[in-house]
C-alpha cells in the first residue's frame, strides 16, 4: 500500500508578483479534446558525462508516471530518453507543439539548474528565460524533476514567457534525489489530489527535511487544478508577467 505522507514540517509560502501592465493575452490551445482525450509525454536522461553524475532512476521514474496515467486511459504520446531527449522538444522555436506543449501533462527527469534544463553535460541545455513558451498550444501541467528547477520563478517570465498558458510548473528550490517518484505522483493525481498537492506528497515520500519543492502557477486559481477527469480544472489563464508560487518543505 502506498504511504500517504503526513507533513511534519510544512511551510507554505504564497508569493504573488506584481502584475506589470504589459500586453496580456488569454492562453490559446491547439487541442480542444483535453478532457475527453488527455495526453501525457515524458523526457528523461540517465546517461551523462563527467562532471555530471549519471541519474540511473530517471527512466524508471518517468515511465512509472507515463504508464500510471496511460493505464488510467490517458494517451501515451511520447517517451524520449537520453540522446532522443532533444532541446527542440522544449523550445518555442523548435518542436514544442509536437512534444512538451503538445500534451496535457509532461514529465522531465534529469539534471537542471535554476535557469535551465541540462539534457547533456555540455551541449544540450534549455534556458527558461528565453527558449520556452509553454502553454500556448496545449500544455496544462509539467513536472521538472531536477535540482533547483523552480528555485527562480522569474526565470519563467523572461524575454519569452515560459509560463505562457501552462497552469502549473512543479519542481524543486533545492537539490533533489534521483528517486522513482513518477508512479506516486501519478497515483496521487488519479486519487483526486490537486496537482500541487500531488507533487508535494509524492516528493515528501522519498525526500527528507533538507529538500523543498516549489510549484509555480500563472495565478492563484491554478493551485486548485486537478488533472482531467479527477476534479476541477480552471479555464486557461490570462497570461501576463505575474505568477504565484507555493513552496513546501519535505518532512
């Protein structure tokens, strides 16, 4: 039986940035069948070269998430790992509308920093500040299972808005452990937990008090989202320079 973590040390920080009066737009979507035919995709990296360490559990974790939702009726759209994990799958001027922004929920597990995903040791990086525009096609939610991936929320409101219609980005403010967390995250989502709570509870099962997760949303209402078929989902939010964060310390 999967343990339901009870948080002994829980800190909730709700930070809403000032909304700069720049151009605002309602997030568009390239998929009108979200609720009836939801799609999931995963990208993962296990093999790195020095000085990065290998991450041997990234594939098992990502696939557990993928197959957990797939077994519940979600369409498995793509599973890309190691050399098949490409920068252009994430980038606004690449193929994101086919990959990361072409599904309702996505999972990445590999190395990261507070400003980028590191798909390989030297040559394949995805910058949060100017290379991504997630949510203007389809994506509602994404988990970035990598160190410090959501430590700096403003990086997702840079010269290009990474938070561009996607409702929630789940990640870490601290380093992370390369655990097999994907199955627990999928189970929590399918049990009807909100996306942000499902992420926190999944990570809390495998990470101790030295680790902190952060979820970034376009606005505070995004925090009430469940995945399709398991509860309410807000309408695609209006995109502007503001954001909301929820930060939880693991126990």
